[in-house]
């Protein structure tokens, strides 16, 4: 058995008891349109969950943290207010726990949990100074405090927040950051030393730059250096903790100052910014690819990437240093992530132009079985045909137990959030594993 399959098959013991601990979802009306598993709609309108790499379900399994857009059809204005929303999975009640001026259309205010139900993080903006910052709020009491830096992703224990420049990076790709006036949004000409990856200590609230774009450019192995780098704008885009909090990944992208196609690479590092590796080179990515994520072992990454001549992208795994690349499923699509407790499953969605869709504005929520090479569409959800930053991505994300999957959809003319219960599929896998049949 290959190393890749081994690490995704590990960890069956105890999963059944973990699944049994989760909160009931009987408080919600079943959503039965094009579903294979029990699905409920858990939000009101104009609401999204964050992304495919963090769980919107709280560590205890009782609450879901979401974001409500003030409107859905135009670019957010500087200082425009959205809402941080808490849904109680036991009672079905939804309430606003905070407001934010630090959001965009794709990921909202990057609302996400820390190490307990008493720690929720999101971005905001001080409109007097146009300073962006993260907020830590206890959604159960309303107590909150301002932190020094911003948040793209919190470590699993909630002790550290990782962020790239959520303001300047909008010049590379909109939808994921924080909006301030364009006149205050700098450009990065060349691989600058004034921008990079920041870490915030949530205990002290203080932020430290662990690595600059210049240092990544100069030190990552294999090298990403090019001729005439001052002819390009350089930005980091996304930064992610592995589950163990021992490594980070980011992507670096650069495009000609005069306009033209961008180049991208995946970079990994230790939490202090050292041990820089190019896990996916620009040449590898240029063949086609998208959406990198950590796997549960914290040593490998997953990604949709073109690695052979078959139609569609392959879903691959690769070690953080670029070695041990393997195709684990074909075709890949959308936003893939492995089941967090070690069962041989990946959940993903698709973009409307990818071959697994019906070309009617709906996309499948795909459950991929790595041990059998088969898949099931646990649901099909309409996402609209909007383009660019206004598109709606399902962003399916596992909860911490690995039983539930949360995803976005567009029903009754508005964005909404859904929760699917995969207990039956996971129980069937456990039974097969225990009997060998």
C-alpha cells in the first residue's frame, strides 16, 4: 500500500464514538432537493460560511459561525457593515454576535473558531484610520477585544493567527480580503521586503512578520527567482496552518506591472518563517491547477493539478518540500479536503465549467472514496451563474468530527448555508474496515 493511501486510511478506531457525540439537527427543516444524504438549510439569506479549509462548526459541535453580507450584487464599499452570525444547531436559532467592516464577497470577514466555543475570530476595519485588524469575540458573552494584525487562518488551538496582506493582495485577486479606499492600497513592485506573512499571538494580541516576500523569493528551494523581477507585482495569497500547527503554506503570485498572465507557486515554511520550500513550482502550476490545502497528517498537501494528459485536473498529494507527489483521484475539481479523522474520503465541489457539472448552474458536492476510486454526489446545489468576485462557491468543509459537511448554496434568490450528515456513509466504511468485506 502506498504512503499516500496509508496516511488517509489511518485512524478508524474511535470514529464511531466521535460521530455519536454531535449535536442533533432536528431543529431545521430538511432540504431534499437533489440530495443523497440528510441535508438541512441552517441559515437565513445573504449568508455564507468562510472557506473549505476551516470548519464553521464550533469545537463542541453545537454552533455554526457565519457571515451575513449587507448586499449581494455589488462590490463592498469601504466601511460597509456586515454581520457575524451564530447559529445554534440544537435550537435552530440564529443571532448576530458582532459587526464587521473588514470583509469581501468570497470569504466574508474570515469568521472562524479558535480552540473553544468561546473564541471566534474575524476581521474588521477602523474607518477613522483605515487600519485593518482581527477581533476576538466570545459569542456566548459578547466580550471582545481588538488584536494587532489581521486573520486569514487561526491555528487549530486558537493560539496563533496567520495572515498575508489582506489589503494589498486585493490588487492580485479580489474577494478574499479587506476593503479600504483604493488610494490607501499600496502596490508591491518587485519582491518587496515590506510585505509578507504575519503571525498574531492571540494571548498578547501582538503581531510579528515571520517572513517577507523578498525572503521567500530569495530563499525558497527550489528557487522561484526570475529575470527582471522589478517588472512584476508580487503578492502572497492565502496562508494556512497544518492541523498540528507545525507548518504553514502560502502561495506567491506575480504578474507583469504592465498587465498579463500571472505565475504562481506554493511555498511552505515553519511557523517562524524558516525552512522555506517550493512545494509546487511555477512551471508545475502553469499546466493547470487550483486550491491547495493541508492533509490531516500535516506533512502533505492536496491540490487540483495537471500532471498527465487526461482531460481534467488530477487530485494530487505532495509532501511539503515538493517530493512524494501522487495522484489520488481523477478527475479533481473545486475545493478538495480530506476527512479529518483519517477515513479515506475527500469532499469537494466544482466550478461550473469543470467536467463533473451539469452546466446548469448547479454543482455536485462530491464525496470521493480514495480506497475504491468511486464517488457519490451527496448533494447538488444551485450556485447561480454569477462570475468573478460575485460568483458563489460551495466551499464544502468538514466539521471537526468528520461527520458533517457544511456548504454554501443559492436558493430562493439568496446565498444560504447548508449542513449534510454523512454518518451513514462513514458508518458503512467503518463496518467494511472491521469485517474486511
